[in-house]
């Protein structure tokens, strides 16, 4: 029986809150509502007419995307000499670690783009100079 009493109290308090909210909204103009919601009048009207249901996300500040290659050493893998140099850099980065390491950490040491690192590591794996465990983003590389 006590649960029903609590339910009645919750429903009653919700109704009181809705009544208070309705009275507040009755006294506001669309301009007041837009000002308090930090929206334009056009956005409020469009939302009320059912045009844009996701008004809030259109004003949410966008987080800048991380620039992963910024500050990393530029690598030229278009020539045989450049590829050999990058292979040496990746092998040196692998030699500096005792545990298997991900491609991102290797790139932080050796430079290059994700595709350059992936292609070079695949060549090294095929040559038997590098081994790996895992798949996809969980792939970890190590020296055999």
C-alpha cells in the first residue's frame, strides 16, 4: 500500500511541476523562449512546426578532429631508398620496445602516415622480419 502512496505523490508532484511549467510558458513570447534557450526565433518556430527535431545538436559546438599526422616526421616511401629508410626506422622503433606494440606507437617513433606504416609493416611481415598478434585495431607488432 505504501508504494501506491508514493506513486500518488510522484504523480501529484509531476502534475504540479507541469502546471507551473505551463504557466511559465504561457507568459513567455517566442522571442523570450528563443532568448532563454539561446536559439533563434526561426529555430524555435521550425521546431514547433516539426521541421527540425534535432535543433539542439545543430548549435552544439563541434570538437576539432585530432590531426594525427601533425608533428610526425614526413616519410618518403615512393622510392626504394625511402622505403628502406622507413623500414629501418620501424625496425629500430620495434627494437626499443620489449612488448608487442601497436602501429600508432610505432608511427609516433618512426613517423609516416597510417597507410605508410601499414604497408611497410606488411612488407616486413611477409619478409619474416616482423611478427604480429591480434587483428584490426588490436594488432600488435614485435620482432621475432
